[in-house]
């Protein structure tokens, strides 16, 4: 793995290039890590993956928890790892021991030997030696060390313990590592700036290829998040990539980018798709950041609910200028019909559009950084959304 920062904007926001051995083309950052279930997106079949923007869509999240059931790691290893088993030799896999879709981290574990996870097949205790063996079988491009993530509301004592365990497990994972790939050190600390700093300092002193910042999306407020993120990124080496889990909404992504985050592991697209929502905010800012404006469509200026009856006879695509497979071939009326008769094709078409659209949003962010206009881009997005919500509240009170 190779990583280089190419541009800076507004202090910490940065655009870079990530080169993975299995990906023929470099991946530009800030980048979105696509959610998967055992290596594949939840609704997009492999034959439709090429319809997504390339190489933006070649970075896939992988939860190691998913392989504690079903096909054994030994079988995957004999096949040659996930790349060969799934037939995706040009994609990069990032293994993180967190399944944000189906379960959250344990918050009251007292076991010192390993990490306790609520998995699809029940609660499991995963020891570092078992975890590294699992990683060795899967052969991902990037993998993160075990982490004891805790919600924002735990006690100071429990938070301190989580940092101590995470650092200890990182040392064990590094010592046991024979899996190859690039090891990212895990950084936790809950809602404590001091513990975040302590954990970042410990991890930065280890021999790791990058950093995974965990423990977000677990109860902290958006107002306190910048201080927590900045406390970590101020300590980390600039030439190594930073990955974060738990920041999924567009405004949360912008918050992370402002703090210097490079890769985002998010379940935002999954939850949108399951709910029948489609992203609609325009992306004119890809070519001209100053032209970035939001429309009056949708409940929060970013998406529409395609289950609504208003779209029953709407023969227009989800977004007029969208180049995705869904918008090029289908209408809102058709997707509304599929949703209301509970056809899985509705989720397939929605995930294709939402993934394509969100990848384009990340491209807009990168262009804003390269042109030195990231702060204006961020403010424009936030202010437009705030104005729309305030207008809705005023109308509701009339």
C-alpha cells in the first residue's frame, strides 16, 4: 500500500492518492468505503458493479465478524482469499471488526483475553491470535487491529480501560501478524479528548501503515465531535491514511474531512436504500464548486422518499442529469411500484443510484479541496440545509 497527500485546504482538509496492490488504478481520497455483506454490496450483484464509477467504487468494507459463521476461513484460504473467491481481483478489501448494520460494539465486557462481539450467530469472544488467523485466511488489502469500542456515555474508568485494551491488542496483533496486507492501528477513547489523545499517541508510536479511528456514531453529539477528531488527527503522522467508522451523513463526512480524515466507512447508503430513499442533491460542484446549490426536493434537501404516492405516475428519472444505470433506464414511477409490491429489484436499483450519487459527492469534496474552496463548499451545504429546515418549521407553525 502506498499513500500520498496531494492537496490541502482550510487547514486540515486534504486530498490524497491511495494505491493498493490489487487495484490497477489509484483511489483518490477523501474516499467512501462501500458497505458489504461478506464482501459484496448488500443489493448490487457482481455483474452490475462495473456500472459504478471506477475506481471510486473499488474500495470495499469487510466485517471480519461475518466470517465467524458459514464458510470456514480455512476453505477461503485454500481458494486463495476473498479476491479469488468473490471474483473481484481489481477491488481493495478493508477488514474492520465492526458490523455497524446488524450490531454495535460491546460496552460492558470484562474479559481481558479478547474482544466480545455481538455477531449474527450470537455473542463471540475473539482473541487476537484467532483474529490474526482469520485475517490471514481472508487476505484483505488493509485490516485494522482489534478495538474495544465504547459508547459516549460510559464512565471514565471504563473508557480508560478500553484504551488500555485496544493498545494491548494492537501490540499482540502486530506481534502475531503473518497475514500480510497493511495493518491500521485502532484509536478509541469515547467522548474524552484526553483519552483520544492518549490512544492516538500510543498508536502513532507503533509500526502501523495507517490509522482506524473507531468509537464514533455511538452517542457523541455533532457539536463535540470536531474536538475529538482534531485531538486525534493533530497527533497522527501526515503521510499515513486515516480511516473512520460511524460518520455517514453528508454533513458528518464534511466534518470528518475538515478534521483530516481520508476514508469513510459508512452504512448511510444501506439505510437510505432499505428505507426507500433516493439521494437527489445536485452535484454541479464537481466541475464548479461555486455553483454548488441545493434544490427544494426532499424532506431535508438531500433525498426523496420514493414510497410516496406523489411518485406513482412520475415518469422522470430520480435525478435528471444522473449517469447511473438506474436513472438511465428507469423512472420514479417504476421504482415506486417495485417498492409498494415489495420487489427486491427496488433495493437493487436504489442502491445503484445512491452509491453512484454519493461517490459523486465525494468527488465534489475532492475537487473543492484541490481548488482551495473546501470551507466554502462545506458552509454552502450546511447553510442551505439549515435554511430549508428553518423554512419548514416556520410553515408548520403557521
